[in-house]
C-alpha cells in the first residue's frame, strides 16, 4: 500500500461503524462495474455459441449426444478426481 492509501485506511478505520459500512459499500460498488461488463461479454459470447451450435444441428453437421450418455461421462470424469 502507498502511504496515501495507508493514511486513508487509518482515517476510514476511525469512522463510526455505520460510516465504515457506507464507505465499504461504495468501494465495493465501484468494483462491480467491470464485473458487469465481463458478465455482459460472457452472456453475448454464450448466445453466439448457442447460435453456432444450433446452426450446426439444423444443417445436419451435428447430431448431438443423448443427455444420459453425457451425464454418465461427466459422472465418470468427476469420480476419477
């Protein structure tokens, strides 16, 4: 931590419990914006992947796999860990 950061922390710790909670909530909220952007990007990427997979199925390029087979393969893989 920089000396300025340490100074701010000392000052913040001198605040009342409610004031510290308010400051903490504001600091945490300031960190959420990049996370929301990442979540939006992930949602867009998943939508594109679903679209790509659906087109492959419609075009007859992929028949998919029965859920029971996939579930069994996943269960075996998890059991090995």
